[in-house]
């Protein structure tokens, strides 16, 4: 398996630290607002990577932090005049709902920054003791000139480092490279914790260094995030962790390109964003959203459009129809060894594409080729053949996660429940409601047939 390592700027063969196991850290949400689908492009890609490692036989320990204290969360709480914890709780809950809706596998741990202040204090103390940090006007800063490797991840020319100047904000641009804040001195209107080096609160970057180290150790395999995390966030994480621990922090850095709208990054500050509930309200199928987000290679910009979403939905529908037809195969008889061989080699090609820097388009192409080869023979398949192909589809979907993994029986039961509701509405002569339910089902590709023997349904 090989993929692009931001740290070395080349494709590298993956080698895990401990055989068969992977430590994975992904930067989680800053919970000052509802997440938008741009954020989810990164989270869904991270999920795809994790699923592929699991598919390939690795055990993955996945840690995703929750940034529940930083400049933005504090600003929001102050604007609303509410306690910080009350504001962040709401957005943490919403985040978890969206994760489930997008079929993102849960992380093993979701550490929150406010619950790891002692670990951060320890890290800042270590950096002060080793001379990598200094105190100034009640705050503590990291001295970038003390770390020779500073700028390596973001590929910053050492000549452009502005030593001596220090920045207090959590976020700043690459052309303002300077000493960054580890611990912010106590200010009116901000939460604070007591510390030997002065009361205050953590800077954003120290949070991820402290939490990744606690749950994955000082040296682990993979760290991910969106490309906007490369600088300053991940650059600063490396500086803090390596200087405090004296060992290499992370072997592989993987960054997901942005979701954009009209050539600009989808972001809260530009106001050009959609949340997942926004899209669902417009009738989008969450699995189509997931399909859309994964189908463009992670190192390419993805421009969000409703036409694109529609097309993703159509592609997904072809897969769903295929799965449905397989389910309905009833003929008895032997399995065709050639079909089994074709499915096995398709699965191999699918895995090979994914193993090549997560080439999803290639992998999807392989899957659609198999679908196109089997579809014309659908009527000639035996149940044993269908089982082979269904098993194939399940394996592929364990990586893509675009078909609901809910048991089909449960799905059928949901549809039948809706049909019962429609029957009730008709009995009560509420024909508008009955038509509405029929239209909703139609949108999901379910067609109702009113027959003398009652209502029957089928997938389009
Ligand atoms: P934040 O909540 O701003 O800290 O961002 C959470 C994650 O979403 C980070 O990994 C960001 O890099 C990522 N992210 C933010 N905006 C986008 C976008 N438009 N496209 C892809 N990833 C994004
Ligand atoms: Zn982080």
C-alpha cells in the first residue's frame, strides 16, 4: 500500500510501527457551530482510509479530538452570553448525529480538550524546562528558532521565519510564520485554569499534541486532517511533540483537499456552506452525499454543485438496483466457477486501486465493470451465484460504506410501515397525505402497485 505523505511530498510505501496495528489521529471539529459538508469531506475521507486499512487486515486505533476550547468557541459563548460547555455540547451532539447519518465508523476515543488540561500543562512545562518555550506577558510561546525542523511539513523556506515576533491567535497565515502561543495568559471573559507558569488556557495546537500522545503514544503511524490544517496547526503539533518527547512524532501525514463552492473553500467565515441537515431537507439521500464526497480523489479540489449531488445519487442507485436484483434471484442450481473467479479478481483490482494512494475513481470503475458484466446475465444466475456476488458487494461496501449496512429486512420493514401509513391515510380519505407518502417512496426508488390483492411494491 502506498500513499502521498505530506511530510516528504512523495508517494511512500506504508509500513506500520507495530505489526498489524495502526495508530490514527484525525483532527476533529471545533465545536462553535454546526459542521458543514466541507468538514465532512475530510471526515468521510478519513473514514474511507480507516475502512480500507481494516479491509486490508489491520487493527486501527482511531482517536478524533473535539476542540471544545479555543478562540472561536470562546467568542461564540461570549456572543451568546452562555457558559462555554453549554454551547459546545449542542454542537458536539449535532456532530455525532451527522457522523451516524453519513455512516462514518465511530472513533475509539473522542477526547475533549477541556478534559485534558493536566496533560497540556505537563507538556507546556516540559517545553519550558527544555528551553523550547518562553514566558512573555503572562503567556507561554514556542520559540520556532529552537527547532531546526520547523517548517518542514508546510515546506516553508527557513529564510522566511520571523524570529522574535510572536502570534497569539490560534489561526494565522503562512506568511506570518512566527513564535506561536502554547498557553494564553488569563483574560477577562475567558475560562482559565491555574498553572505554575501563570493562570490561563491552552492554545489550540497544544491540545492535539497532548491528546494524541495520551491515547497513541509519542510516536504513531498516521495523522490526518484537511489541507488547511497543515499550517500552522500540524506544523506546530510536530514542533511541540518532537521537542517535548525527543522522538519522531508521526510517520505519515495525509491531508484531504477542500470542498469548494465557486472556487472558494466552503467555510463558515465565507458563509458559502451547507450543513448535512440543509441537504437532507432538500431531499438529498445521505448516502448520495457520502458517495459524492468520496468519489473525487482526496488530493483534488471538489466543487460542490447540486448537479454533482444528483449524479452521485444516480450512480449510487445503479449499485442499489444491482444489489436488489441479486436479492431476488431464486433459481436453484450450482455456482458458476467463472463468475466466482471474476468476482475474486474484481475484488483484487478494487483493493489494488485503493492501495494506490486511495484511487477511489479507479476502485469505483472496477466495481461498475463487474456490475455491467453481471447485469445482462441476471436472469441466468442461481442463488449460489447471487450469494457470491452479494458477498463481493459487501466486501466492497465495507470500504465505501455507501450502501446502508442496516439489514435489508429492517429496510423492507420500514417501507412496509410507510405503506401501512398510506393505507390509513386513504381509508381516512386524506388523499393528499397518501400521495405525499407515495411520492416520498418514489424518491427512494420504491414504486407502489395497487393490485386487487392489495398494495405491492418494488424497487425501480
Ligand atoms: P474545524 O472545525 O474548522 O477545525 O475543521 C474540522 C476539519 O474539517 C479539519 O480537518 C479541516 O481541515 C476540515 N475542513 C474545513 N473546511 C473544509 C473544506 N471546505 N473542505 C474539506 N475539509 C475542510
Ligand atoms: Zn488538531
